[in-house]
C-alpha cells in the first residue's frame, strides 16, 4: 500500500483523479483488474492509492465515460473487455492496412488544411528551404466509429499542390499520393514518445483531461529516398499500442 500511495505525485501538475485513473488503467493492462470482473469498492481503492473516495469516484467516472469501465446501479463497477488495437510501425506503415483484421471499417478524416512557411524542423525533414510553402493537414484516424489517432502532416506545397482536396475525397494518404505519381513509399524514420494530450487532441480523440497519447514523429520517402511527408501522429494510449516491426 505504501509503495502505491507514494507513486502518486501531488504537485506534478496532473490532477490526483487523473493519476488514479491512469493507475487503474495500468492495473487493467497488467492483469491486476481482470476483464469483465468487478472493480474493488471505492473505499478499498482509496486506501490502496492513498487518496479519498471522492478522488477515486472522479477517476472511475472518467474511465466510465472513456469506455474502460461499466457502472451498474446496485452492483458495482466492472472492467469492460476491450483489447487495445495494435498499430505496427515498420518500413511500410499504413493506417488502413495496419489495423486490418482488427477493425471492420477504417478511414482518415480531414479536419483542416492550411498553407504555411516551413519551419527549420519541417524544412530539414522534407529537404526544402526554410520558409518555403508547405501544406499542413490536420487529420483524424477512425476505426469502427472510434477516433484512434490524430495527425499533423506537412507536404511540400510546390510538389503536392491540391493534396488537401485529394485527402478530403479519398480519406487516405496513400491514395492521395498516388494522384501525384507516388505508388509506393517507405518509412525513413520514426521517433516515439508519450505525453499528456493537449486541448486539441482531447477534443479530437474524445479523451478526458490528463489522458496519455503515444506520439510518433515520422518521415516518409519515395523508393529513391526523396522525402515526401513529415508527420506527427498522436494515438490514445488507452486504445492503441504501437508495435515496432522489422518487416513491411
């Protein structure tokens, strides 16, 4: 009990209820709380984590809203049986095929598009001049009606003029690139990290404040090694796990 309570940080900028919610999520992932089983009573959880019942109640309410737990009046709170999606990161990372066999329906929704000058970071990734025009796409990946990713993607505006229209029509980066003569491309690099979701990600991914997102920063290139796409994608950790793959 002492070890668990001491892992709760009371001045780290993350609310206590969110920390408790994350602890419960970790417990579900590690098998401490079995799927479809009843969660321990609030008083037991409060003692376990060294907080009051109100904090535990807030954490449980958030997880019920996020679809992790199910509350039944007079019976208690139960862990829902919901396996996280496994998203492969490899030489040919594709949203639709990556989730094939795990979901019935998949597509990418274009949330917004804009033109902006390339920052140094973007210019280096795309091998273009700093300040050159790039097209920025904000997209959301959806699977079986649930938001499973949100991405910010940049393309060289000179080469890919109109790609936002192709994305809006096809709902696919791969299909959009084919309209520009790129029938295949490879993942050149991926940097992985994790952080708390910001306000935009909370809204787009339907998450509660304090939720964790897995972040990939990636560069895709043609088969000849020419950079064509720079993207930062965010995946809700409670719904998706990232799997590194050496194959295609």
